């Protein structure tokens, strides 16, 4: 449990497993969320030894940050690593839009600091790229805030490799957060070699692939309600769905060997993966958070790691 990692070339450290908090106050993302349960989940993470909390303005339009801010007042702030993200604005016509404008980014950081009731952010990510701002100028604005001590590490999320290279023109990007999992492996081809070369950390989102990698599906077709993102996800239908669920079920012997669940084994795979710095599974309740935290105690052998890796080399 004392295992720690370092973000990029900074002195920001964290446990190798964090807590993705989109279900803490993310009322715009999940129906019927209970805020007390969300706050209890944050407490469960911190009490289980998890030190990194990953949030964003987009999770409940600031509500997730506010709830986390209320919880962390009861903890030693210096022992918590807070990552948040911003990019969303409302344009002059009242429509939601994305901005990486330096003035907006500085305002996003200050607003996040207020909601989280803290005087610095460990990591601030530009959540999405816009179409107009030169990315190195956006990062330069964040670097000013870094020099002032308001943020300790600069991140980008959902950037293409071309946008990332532009953002990192002056070698100021410390961490990238992007989609990656055993069933979404595109970053391995071009992104990871670049990150290694530049000493940039990587944090994958959707590490359990919306539940596909937990072992809870057996290949029987599932009819998701309208509006559920899984309904249109090709991973959840046809032969691909069957192949993924079979691969997940094939991990049961490894799970049994560690007296663990399939989800915990998958999380342990990310922790051992040299290209992954922190894995940030989400959770809807404290029990799920505590279960995820146990993955930090699992040490896979090289042979087990390779078996998991190979099980998901799906076409």
C-alpha cells in the first residue's frame, strides 16, 4: 500500500490507483445520484489508502468538485493528490462550447480552487481541445499558474497526438489522460512511444470498459435502455461482445490464485503496466471503492501479466 508513483518530471506523487469521481455529484452523467453516497465514496477512497482523486468541472458542472472540497477539509491536504479538468464554457448564444483560451483556462483553475476549497491543484488538465487556440499557448498559460504555485502539474485530455505534440512544444506537459483499456489499445501504437520519449505520465480513463472487464457479463446479449451509452457501443454487441466476455472470464484462475475478483486482477494489470502511471476506476458506492483499492495489494507475476495481456489481443 505504500507504493507511490511520480507524475512526469514533477514532484507530484500518488498511489498507482486513484478514484475517478464522475459519479460523485455528476448528476448530468448519471441519474438518481445520492450526494451523501458520493461523499462517502470519497472518504472510503482516502481511508483505503488511495491518495489521488480525479474530478472535473464537467462532472455535475462543478458539483463533484464542491462535494470533494467538503470531504477533504477533514483530511490532511498535503497527503491528497487532486486532479481536475476544465474546458467547458457557455458561448454568447447560451450554447455549451469548449475553450482553451488562456484567459478562460486561468479562470477555470481559479474557479476549481474555489469549489475544492484548496489553494493549489496537484494536476490540472485541459479536458478537451478546442478548434482555435494554439495548444502551446494554452499550456503556456497553465505554466504561468504552475510558476505561481496554483497548479503543480499540467495535463491534457482527449487530445490527438498532433495536438499533444503542439501542446508539448516547450516540454511543459506533464501528464496525459486518455481512453485506454485492454479492449481499447490504440494508444499503444503511437501515443505510448511518444510519452516514453518525453517522460510524460499516462492516466487511462474507462479502465474497466464500462463494466466489460469486471467479469460480470457472460456473453448473453444485454438490452440496454435508450440513452445508455452502452447501447451504441460496438464492444457490447455481436461477436466482439462475446470475445471480450470470454477473455474476461478466462482470467478467473488468475483471480482465484490471488483470492481476488476479475476486476481487481484487471486493475492490477494496469498497475504493473510500465506505460500506465495511475489507473482511476470510477465507483458508485463506498463498497466498490474499497474493492478497487484492494488491487494495490495484488502483485502479478510476469507470466500472469502476459496471460492477461494476450487474452485481449482481439482483432
